[in-house]
């Protein structure tokens, strides 16, 4: 039997997909920034990860002296269902504002990848209207693009990985180098 925290507060439950997924270039706070809404992104999944290092002392039994964060990450993946030219360019880590109708997958071997901010929202539709907002300051699409076929709309799997932006070139800071997760519910 599942036991809910507190008094069965249903305002903490979210049903459905991420309602809004946008790629913003060159960055979120730039004047005249370009916002490309990716449209329907099914099976969207946000992954927040953290790895720690624990140092143990030399006494017996051993005890942990300290714990330090060694890695933290933010990744958003899902299936982009609209195969527009702009979505395909974003998924290939290319500039969505490029002129023409061609996409050249192997055009760059330098660090001139197209970074941008990724903003995703999830609105609670069962009456409470709470919202989760996630922003990745410096996101880059990665992974292999796979074009499937079938009787229904087949999405293109895409994954956006947060790049460390400690210096703050893409709105990040030493306190928030990857991005943030914001919940509009009741503050505790």
C-alpha cells in the first residue's frame, strides 16, 4: 500500500506530458533572442543527476570524513513529433536560422556547436494550476538521430544535455552552473 506524504495533497501530482519545450538562441537573456518552440515532444523525460565522492578516515570502523560533489548533470530527452526543418537543425546541434533547405550532418569538427537555452514547462491541469519550469542555460542536442516509420506519427528521439556554464556566458553562475528547476506550488 502506498502512503502519501502528509495529508494526501493532490496538488503535488502532475499528469501528462511537458506542455512547452523551446530552444532559445543564443541565450535566454539576450536581447532579440530567437525562440523556437519544438512543438509536441512526447515521452519527455527530465533527468537530474549527481555523483559524490566520499573520503573515509583511517580509524576502525572507517567513517566518512567528508563528501564532495564530483559531477552534476541535467538532461532532457523525448521524441520530437514535428519534423520541421528547424527542429531537425536543432536536433543536429546546428543553427536553426541557417538559410536553405539542406542539413549537412558532418559539416563541423570544431567547437562551433550551436548552444542555446532550453526551457521546458509542465502545467498541472487537474485544477491546481501548479507549474514546473526547467531551464538549462547552455544546452546542446546530442546523440544519434533515428527516423522510424509506422502507422502512427513517429517521433525523432532527441536529447539535450546541459553544458557547464560556470563563468556565466549563457546566464549561468557558480551557484547555478547548469540551470534550474522551479515549482510554483506552496513554498515550505
